C-alpha cells in the first residue's frame, strides 16, 4: 500500500484499544488488563502512578545509597541537528546520528 492511499478497511482492534491511564505513558492495555509499556493495571491509575513514583525514587540494584550526580551533565553538548536527541561524544560526533558537533 502506498503511503498516500487512505485506509478504508475497518480495524476493530485499533478503534477498540484502551489507552494507558497514566497520562505520561504511550502504552495501550493488553489482554491481561495491564499496560503493555509500563505495566499499570487498567482502572487504577493511582496505583500505577504511585508505582512509577516509587520506581523513579528507588535506587538501582537494591542500593540504599543515593545515586551520585553525573559531573558531566552540565557540560554535555547537544547535537546541532534540532531533530536529534543525541549528545556529542568524546570523538566529536553525535552518539545518536553520527553528525559532527
């Protein structure tokens, strides 16, 4: 099918999908009743939001120490291509698209 052709077929799966109740997620609810992206159960966005907050605030690997801030964070150089999300690496090239920075 060409990209300029309009879709005329009726797609019940697309029309009946249920979006994740977490407004920060792009997922849809799967057959198990949970979001396919973040795992939040459908119908309980408060529980899902709380779980997301806990995972953001929980140190990795069960560590009880706060993670050290990255000293290079403030000194990073963003890719000059406005459509790219990469940063310039030590080789002078973007780590995402390879463009020189």
